C-alpha cells in the first residue's frame, strides 16, 4: 500500500438530482479504502487563486466564483469555487508527495480534464492536472501526462498544446463526448478506440503510450485517472474488468517514474473496487 491518498469530506458537499457525478463516487471509495487498511490524508497544500491562474484566465476564475457561466452538464451551486479549490488542493498535494518520492493519488471531485483555460465543461470547473503540471514545471523541466479517462481530455490538451516541457497522451473512446481527440499534433498524442474495447485491445495501446512517455524522459508523470472505462459504466461503452485496473496501475508503476494521479471520471456502482484495484497495481 505504498500510495499516499488525499481526500476531503468537503468535496461531497454538493449534488444534483440524477447527475452521475455524485458524492458517493468519493465517499464510498474512501470508505472501502479505509476499511481495507489504506491511509487517507487531508491535503497538505491549500490551493489559492494564484494556483488557478497558472492555467486559467482571471475571467474564468471570476465566472466560477460568480456563477456567470453556462454548461448544461456543469451546474453552478453556492460554494463551487471553494469545493473546486479543495479538489485542486488534493492534486497539488499529490504532486508534492510524488516529488518527494512517494506515489500518490487525489481522491477528489469535481474532476478537471474537460475544463479549458476559459471554459467550464463536462462536470469540470478547474483543470486540476493542468494547473498542477504548470506548478510542477516551476520545479522540474519535463512532465508527461497520461489521461486514461474514457473521454478525451480536451481541456488539458487545449491548455498544454505546444507547451514546452510537456507531453500529453490520451487514450479514450471515440465516438463519445466531447468528440475531439481523433488526431495527434505536436506534443499531444491521442489514441481513440471504438466502443466495446476490452482489455485485450486496451493494454497494448497503453503499452505504446507508456513507451512514448519513457522516450520523452519526463522528470515526473501525471495521470488523469478516469475509471469510466469500466464495463458497467452507465455513460460509456468500454469493457474493462475490475482486474484490468491492477494491470493498468502496475504498468504505470513499472515506469519507476515519480508519479501522481488525480480522479477524473468513474460512475459505476463498482467504482470503489475499481479504484482499489488500480491503486494496488499503482503502488506495487
């Protein structure tokens, strides 16, 4: 269990009726991990506006605080900016822990990888990974990002496109929201896979992605850890089994790179088991 996990009950304080991005994603997963002996910590870094502005415009931050934005999937609620900062705090804490040599995971919500520099979208308010990568680049020269969510990390790609010292890789279902990530360009590499993709098709693609990551020679690896690739996910059509996630985690661990991961999607009832399977391999 060589993984430091950051979470906070504050991120379970909001919910929308019928919305798949629900508090139980975090609360039930945290309960299972604690029951099975995993240590969960509060964030060690407190995110601030200064962090947000590393990857987002001031107009975006002001819109988030005031509720002056519209996205049908990403509603406004009182206190959203504070909750988003708590989620970001987990990711920043995970980076600091990884830099010190311990693999880490941010078990927080809301997710982040659809949020662009000036766009709130797809359940995402702040792009936790992009902000944290910008923070990391203040300390290291090269950062690799692997996005394993079933949806293309369009927000992260748009922020990181042509960013010196960054390589971005996304493995995702196509066709599927947001409809991007069909081609690769520059430092952004996309692997769109069809509905019905299972372990046999998925793992060789991840192996290629990891080989590209190693060729890039990053100082640290950031993982957008989405679990909506699971076969029972209600909003996507990949067919990965619970046991596949331990293999995914182990493949990432076998890079021997300093690494941190942040929760993105994952909406099936079995999410606690899926996350634990991933963390088991990820910490090996």
